[in-house]
C-alpha cells in the first residue's frame, strides 16, 4: 500500500528499519543517557529516513540531492554515536559490528543514489 514515492525507495525502507533497531538498542543504555546519547542516536537515525522522504516529495533532482546529503550527514552522526556507545560499553562488539556494518551499507546506498541524481 505504497502511495508516496519515497515509500518505494529501498534506501528509505532500510533507513526506517535501522531506525527501529537503533530505538530498541537504546533501551539497553543506562538511564543517565536518556536525554544524551540515547536521544541523540534516535534523533540522528530518524533524521536519515525523514530527509530521504522530504527530498523525494515533488522535488527536483538538485533539491533531492541536497536532502540526501542531509541524510548522509545524519548517518555519519549515527556512526559516531555507535562509537561513543561502544567506548562506554553500552553494547557488545557483536552488536557494534552489526550496526556499524548496516550503517556502512546504507551509507554506500545513499551515496550511490545521490550519484544517480546527477
């Protein structure tokens, strides 16, 4: 039941999935991080999907390219938050690697999509 253009984009679907996984991940972070790292990670990962959708709605390729750039920057922020969480021992190495690899894959997809808009 996809009615919006962005719902068909695999990058949007992957970003949505990653957002839900990261949201669950942060439930295991210490309470002291609720308004710090947990919040920052969830906001950054949600921003990836939000920017993909915003750029896809009736925008020119140039405008969509700009919003994909915002999504890429947000994903870089997600990766930095993952590193912070890993250094603070809020997640194990296996989870870090899983989320890092998934982020890296999505980053490559976003870059390829942006390059296709030129």
